[in-house]
């Protein structure tokens, strides 16, 4: 035999001994305490069974065998947590021949019912009962009739089996509750992640709507100033000052809007800066004035009844008008924009349309993608619908939002 083979066999032998060691079983501190207490009780019962006069039916020559089997059963108790079926089968011999092994055998049956399948546990327990009943016929216990023994042994094992199965059912219920709680925790965390993502997307859409409107105004005013500066007619100081004032005001409002949205991201009321209330339908007139100051022609009609709906719907309707005016400024800067906002307690209807330049199609207008798509998502989350497209030479945005008064 080579040195390598001897080393391998020694290693395998050590591994077998480690697996067979009762200390190799992973136990929680409470399980160590339980097993130690049970082992101590079994040793106490084994010692009491050996006291003089405790079991007069056992002959003197057989008592060492009975005592050895009882001690072996007590030691075997340490492996019942890891090998419940094997230990229950090994308990057959001391359970059939030794009175001193009664307590550890019953604990082994309990562990079998607790940790193994019920059918296997019932089958092994039935074998134990069959093997234990003949004991009284060989070594009759004083003061106990044969009929009482035949009734007592099955009832005793039935009680142990019932306790074991009850403990098994309780353990399964606890594990089920723990797994359910773990699943609920995972679902809650996933819902929390989804909610945060949806909120970030909502704020991103809000930033797009607000900043696109402000920056388009800046672009229009700066373009007009550049065009006038390069023309033959010189700009007066007052005209330059007025154009610069408009650009500065638009930039200031863009910064304020951005600061407000970033404050929402930080979830800090003091970070909002302006503390302005969310936009409502009555603020649509301000959009029209800003657009007209930039050179657009806006025809606005807002019915008074539409102002009675809840604020979230008003805010969405405001963003629809804002995005539509911004798109008209980019794609048809010289066209008249007609804005109609009508509504009552049952809902709000927003219609914005403008003439489309010759040669422009739906593909050209929707090529940018994010503005109208984000707007459609916002309207859908509020329970409404949004449709947009070219009809009879006009680009039309139609939003229908549900009602609900404040």
C-alpha cells in the first residue's frame, strides 16, 4: 500500500468519525440544552431502574445485559436528531429486551415522528409495539396482568406518536409562516422599489415638461435677438434691454422650476425654494401669455366648470396644454394654436391643435419620442386617454381625463 493510499484511507476514516460524532450535528443553543436535559433524564431513569427491588422480574444473570442495552440507548439518543430513522431501528433491540431503555426508546420514537415522514414513523412504531408486547410473556412484571400490558403498550406508543406528529405539524406551520413572511417581505420590498421607480419616472416627466417649455422660450427669444442683431436695422438700447430681460426671466423661471423638482427628489420641504403651489387650470392663461410674448399666437378658451375638478387632474391638464404649446413652438412656430379646455364634474377634455407646415407628417412630429409618450403615460396613470396626430392639415392633441370634484 502506497503512502498516498494510506493517507487517503486515514482521511476518509477521520471523516467518517467526524460524521458519526454527536458534536458534528449542527444544533442551536436551545437544541443543545434540550438534548442535554433529555440525556440527563434518560441517565436518571436508567440509574433508578437499577436500584434494588425496582425490577424484581429480571433475573440476576440478565440484569447486566439489560443495563448495558439501557446505557447504549441513552448514548444513542445524541444521534436521533440527525439520523432519526436509523436510531429508531437500532432502538428495536433495547426496546424489546431492556426495561432500563424504555425512556430513551420512547424519546427516539418521538424524534422519529417529529423529523421523518408520518407513514415511515407509523410503520416503525408498529414494529416497536409488536416487538415490545412479548416481553411481559417472558418476564412478567409483578402487579400487571397480560391484558393490561397488551392495552398499555399500544396506548403509550400512540401517545408518543401523537405528540411527535403534533410537534411536526407545529413545526411545519411555523416554517410556513416564516416562508410566507419572507415572501411578503420580498413583495413589499419589490413594491417599494417599483413605487420609487415610478416616482422617479413621474418626476423625470415633470422635469421634461417644465424645462422643455422654458428652454424653448429661451431659444425663441435668443433666436429673435440674434436675427435682429444681424439685420440691417440696428437694435435700440431699449429693445436689447427688453429682450435680455425676457431671456433672464425665462432662465430664472427655468432654474426655479428645476429647483422645485429637485426638492421633490430630496423629499425636503425646505428644499423647494419657491414653495409655489402645483399648477392648475387657472394657470393655463399664464402659459398663453408666455407663448404670445415669444411670438406665438394662442387662442385659449377655458370653461369655468373645469376648475372644479381635483388638483391632480388639473395639473395633468395643465401639462397637456404646456407640452402641446411647446411642440407647436418647435414644429410650427408661425401657426396659430387653439386651446380648448372644457369640463365638468364628470371629466375634463383638452383639445390643442395647430396648422402643420407643408411636408410635415406624423413620423416627423413623433420622432422625438419622449414628450408625447411621457404625457400619454401621465394621462393613463390618472385614468384618462391621450390621442395625437395630424387631421386635415392640423396637428391635434386630445386628452380626456376623468372627473372627481375636490
